[in-house]
C-alpha cells in the first residue's frame, strides 16, 4: 500500500467576493451512496474544519497579517 502523500485527492476552489479557498479532500465520500447525504456530510466536515481552525494559534497568527 502506498503512502498517503502519493495519493491524488480531489480538489475544489471556492470563491466569494471576500475569499478564495483551495481545498484538497482526503476523505472518501464514495461510501455514502445518496448524493444529498454525501453533500451534507461534506458540508458538515467543512463546518467542523472551520470551527477547529478558529480555535488554533494559526488562525490568530493569520489575522495578525492585517495589523
């Protein structure tokens, strides 16, 4: 079995007026057959990711860029 670093993951670029975010997805959502449930799972994972990031030192350091 190859290392996770050698695998290709699907990527998506999300853009709004304020942000451009590039996301590389490591989770295998193919196990969720219902596309609406798959989408819901992905969105929930995004929300969890943002919440986790908001609690990190990196998020504070990132905001210091604007000082």
